[in-house]
């Protein structure tokens, strides 16, 4: 399971676990080695590890250098896939919804290793997925927002009906175009909910890989609580 810590990967994993078709052996996450946070989302490693603990699936952290090139990214990811292949892994699960170019890239990389991509959320309307998120009792907080599409007020908010209502026109309600990213703290497949508090929100320049332009994102620092968990 390619695990970001956010709602889409959580929804995808929930569907796979519910259908009981695949035996999910690992959560695979890329981590910025300099900042010790999940790449792109900015989630602290401690909270990522807490998620893996309450899910009960072993976590593999793929450490990425900073700054990072696409060549470096693919090299480190390939090494991780080689390890998984050696352990008999045959499928790789993603939470992508409708970005065809992203899926094509993933499947091309997997094909080189003889792995099969699984996309449990593919082409499901994002309104339906958000309804599934709410009806399943899942809970998440927005940890990162694209500053060109959502202002600072949206970062660090609980993902609830008010958040969806307040989204500007043109912003996908699942953030599938990169408008926002989340940290899941509650799910039916968690043995316990994860306790946290929200820290400062900062604006950061995010360098683009290789020749891609840089962009600006708001990041809300999600802080683990001392006791870590609360009974679900």
C-alpha cells in the first residue's frame, strides 16, 4: 500500500481490507530525510509511525534526499520495490482517483518490475468518495494546501462538511488536483484514534522536480500528543 497518511490512501486501504482480496503486507511511504517528514504532505515521522502502529501493518519508509531530483526519486523507489519483490510482493496499491497521467507513470514504473498496480478509487466521483469518507466515520485534518488555490485559513482545519462547503469553485472536494492534503487520525481499521494538536502554519516554497516550476504551499505542523492515542 502506497501510504501518504492522507484520506485517499486511507479510503483505498479501507476498500482493499474490506474486500479481503489482497493480503496487504506493507505500508510504503516516502520521507524527506532532511526534515524527517512525509514528502509533500509534511507529516512528522512520529505520526506516520503511529498510523502504522494502529493499522497493524509494517511500515517501510523510503528516505529521500533534499533537494531531490526525479532521477534520485526513481532510484530510491526502485530499491524499495526490489526489496518487496524479493519478499514475494506482487501488487502495489494507490489512492489515485482520476489523474490519468499519474496513473500511466505509476503503471509504467511498476511494469519494469513486473508488479501490478491496484487503484481502488479509480474514476469514482469525488463527491461519492467524500460521502464514503464521512459515512465510514473517518476523520482527518488538512495538513497542507496549495497557496495558489486555497488560502491559509484552510490549512489545519478538520475535514468536515463546513470545510467542503467553504471550498472555492474549481477546487476538487477531494483535492485530487493537489489543492490540499490531509492527515487521517481516525478510521474504522485503526485500533485506536490518534491524538494530536495543531501548531504553526507556515508558507513554504516547494521546489519543482528537475525542470518543473516551484510552487508555494501552506503547511500546518501537526503535533503528536504525549500519550499518542485515544481509545476508538
